[in-house]
């Protein structure tokens, strides 16, 4: 056994030397100017840190998340290689006799040769990036391969050093992805929503129609793979954003259970269709953030599949906004301790006025049906930010559009003057959450339960400039007597005298606000599958 190992190691060493010498003898046009500089740029991870910053600025929220994953993967690989890896093997660096002087580095590395830290860092960053955003991974991969090859080209590593370092870097990317998934699953805690008895159990998925938003990307594709395996008889309808609302309405009219795969905006449209048709909803998380699914306690599509197969579901509250007062004599707000109605069939808004179906992003208009929100509703700074971002995003990209939008809002916007429950108010931001959010500022984080049936109302009052006001509100709690931040919990609220052209946002969708509308909470309005 020992002789075989020595023979194998000798063969690898010969192959290493031969390939190293072949690279040294080969003339690579233009490489003498590019590759040594590229390798130096990657020293101490500077190249990859700069790339992560650029992606964060220029990319979408998902790209920013991918850049963070790439940086975390690089940190893991670098820490492992430069401690355990190099000091365990202690392989000497190659001799530079055959390497042209023009290629050699001005300062030679003093550490051991095996494995290559530059290759590990390059491929760790690329793997972490690609596992979250394949598009950006494809852009960065040629640069990573060039950095790895430069280590052989400049004579500081044998080929096997580079290959092993690259493999360890890719492994670090997978480890970070697994750790991130475990952390996400650990923070997913089901709330105390009321169980919904009597919902249909569909062990093989027959009777389930799932509408998939193809614009959601790879997260939705991964969810589909799980769905096909566990619920093989489910009907899958793949559509783009343009046909989404019509397909959801059609699916809800014929299905026993309406399913949806996409992000929060897609889930909002599906919840509206399910409310109007009076059918349960099965949510297969497939977006970037998945706020509703996480707050509900769904870690991923596998949880939903298990709940659908077993017939396990809960009832959750829904927020509603309706143009004009719903009843002229209705009070402006309902006491939080008032008894909550329980939905047992189609919601009272199940039949649209005149047969119309609101389009997400368009918002309800006077004479049409209500709009709904599963997460939150807002007027003021955030909808303005969203409006500018949607306007500039297709022209300059998501990251620059977000920065430009923030600058425009903080520089030029004025507070919105309106009436809340009949009282005149000037606000920079009106935030209404479907259920109580954790966190003390005007932009809270997550909810412990979706069964509360209350609106979490938070106001940043007008006056001064928006930047200082919003920052001040962020550091004041809802129970403090802040001059800029007001918070309360209620069942309903009448908003009137809204200036023309004022935008609103709900679950990430943008719309124009009507002149008057009623916000209210609908306890137990929607039945959603979730494991008990």
C-alpha cells in the first residue's frame, strides 16, 4: 500500500512539473501585461471585495444578497486555506528557472505552495455568488479562472495547487449556502394562528392548481422541482407577470386549492384571487425575500407540500384598503378588542363590482373592489422611493436606481397632508402592517403571528427634512413620546383629503392613492396551508 501511494504521488509530481514547465515555455500573446497585474489585484481579496461592492451598487436586491454570500464564502475559504491548508502540507514553491523574468512577481510569496489561496478565494467568491445569482456568477467566472491560471503563469504555484485551491473554494461556497439555509430555517417560527379544520388533503396534489410566476427566477425553479417530486398530480401553470392576474382568477375558479409560486407581490395577487373564489391558498415561496412565507412559518416549498398532502392549514388575517368610506355612518376606527368575524366561505368581496378584477400595481379606483395586503401598506416616503426606482430601474439598473431614488426623495419630497380619522395630519410616512411587527422604528422587521387581526399603524410626522425625520423615527420606539413617531394598533382607519397624485404601496406593489379610503383588518379571512 505504501509503495502504491509513493508511486501515485510521484506520478502527480511529474505531471505537475511537466505541466508547469509547458506553461512556462508557451508564449501567451498579451498575457505578460495582464495576468501578473490581475494576480496582484487579487492580493488580500481586494479584487473580490471591489467586485462585491460594485454588484451591490449596480445589482438588484437579490444580486446584493449574492455578493454577501460570495464575500462570506471567500472569508471562509481564506481562513481555512491560510491556516489549516498551507501549514498541513508545507509544499515548497516551484523553482523559477524556466519562467521568463517578465512574468515573475516583484515580490515572491513567503508562504507554502499547497493549496493556492488566490485560486481558493477566487472560486469561493464566484461559487457563493453563482449559487445565489447564476447570471452574476457567469460574469465573474472568467475573471476567477484567469486569476487562478495567473498563479501558474507567474510561477508561484504548481497546477495541482491551483486545482485543489479552486475545489476547496467551491466547497466553501456550498458550505456557506448550507449555513445560510440552516440559519433561515432556524429563524422560521410558526405563530399561533388558528388551525383551519376541514381543509382538503391532497396526498398526490390532485385538485391543486399552482400558478408560477416565471419572472421570479431560480428560486421559483427550485420550488417547482420539489413540487413536481412530492405532488406529482398538481397542475402547474407557468406565466409571466403580464398574464398573472387573469391566470390566477381562472385557476381559482376551477381548483380545489389555489397554489402560487413567486415572491410577495405574486402571493398578494394569489391571495386576492383565493379570497374572491373562497378557496384555500398554498404558498410555495419563490421570491427574493418571502416576507409573508417566513412570517407564516414556511421555510420552503417542502413545508407547503407536506401541509397540502396532510390537509393542515391555518387562518390568517388580511389587511384591506377600500376607496371611499365603506359605510357613510361607519366610525373612523374600530376598538382593538371588538369581536372578530370568522370567514367560513367566500369573502364578502368575492364578487368584483361589474366583474372587474383589480390588477396589482394599478390599485382599486372608486366604484371598484378593495385591494388587499398580506404584509404592509404605506403612503409617503416609501411609495415615492418605489416610484422613482421603478422609473429609473429599466434605464440604469436596480442598484443605481435605488440610490437615485433615495436622493430624490430626501432632496425634493414634501410631507403628505391628509386627514386621519377626521384629523388633519402632515406625514412623511404612513405605515400599516397586517399584524404587529417586531421592532421599534417606522420600518419594522417581522411578525410573530398573522392571526392577530389588527393593523400596526406607524406614522412619521411631517416637519423639517425627510432624512432627519426618518432617521429620528428609526431610533424612537412606539411607546416613547416622540415628536416625530407615532404608533398604535387598531382595526380600521379612515384616510381622506389625500392630495391628487399621491402614491401608495402595498406588498411591494405601486399604485396611485384615491382621494379617500378605508384601511381595515380582516381577522381569519384567508385559509393558508402550513404544517401544524
